[in-house]
């Protein structure tokens, strides 16, 4: 059954690149394919998808951190602006 599945999917590399492009498949189908690939490759690339997911999550974390830092800077700028305006109002 594994051979049949893999030949119908075509080249494993193509298949893996399609999967890494987030093609949505029913979970059981994905799992069957993963098991077949792992058996065939002796689990050499068992963690390819896991690795791709980790990379994506790290990128997202970095982006969130950048945005939070930008937000902090913006808050500080706004506080300074308000204080300057308040001082200006006080003088008049």
C-alpha cells in the first residue's frame, strides 16, 4: 500500500515541497503519507515538517517581539507629546 500511495503521489521531493507549502489534507491522509515516507526513508526526514513549522513559529515570535518593541516606542513618544502639550498649556 505504501508503494502504491507514493507512486500515485509522484516524486517524494515534490510531495514534501507541496506539503511544506501548507496544502491542506485530511489529517489521516497526511499521517498515512508521513508513515510511508518515514518507512521508505528510514525516518531520515521524519522531522522535515516539524522543522518547517518550528522555523515558521520562530519567525512569528520574532515579528511579534518587533511589533511589541515598536508599540513601546510609540507609547513613549505619545507620553512625551502629551507632556509637552500639557506644559505648553500650563505656560499660557
